[in-house]
């Protein structure tokens, strides 16, 4: 699912359903962000359907800049 939304330069597995991606470039518009925009970090929670975009924060911690609900759908 995330491969359809953005590219990334690195990622971490935080939990069974929670992934954290770094150096993200959007493939689709998300909220106020356009295709090609770079986002410092994106958290994807597959259990709750939450997608959080974060900017580079102090001391390496991300600051929430946008939050969205997502759902997986069958394409064919």
C-alpha cells in the first residue's frame, strides 16, 4: 500500500502493524501536500489506518504536520 503513496530512503519496523519511513517523496497528493513533495518522516499504522506526516523536529524527533485516515481496497 505505501509503495503506491510514496517512495522512501529508509524505514523502521516499530511494531507488528506500525512502520516508520524516512526521506519520503509523495507519489500522490496527501492533504495540502503535492506529488513530488518531500516529507521527513511518515508513520503508517496498518491496524488503525492512520497515516501521519512529520517534519524534522528537534533532537531528531519528528513533529506532526498532517494526519490522515487511510484504508486498503481491492483493486481488481
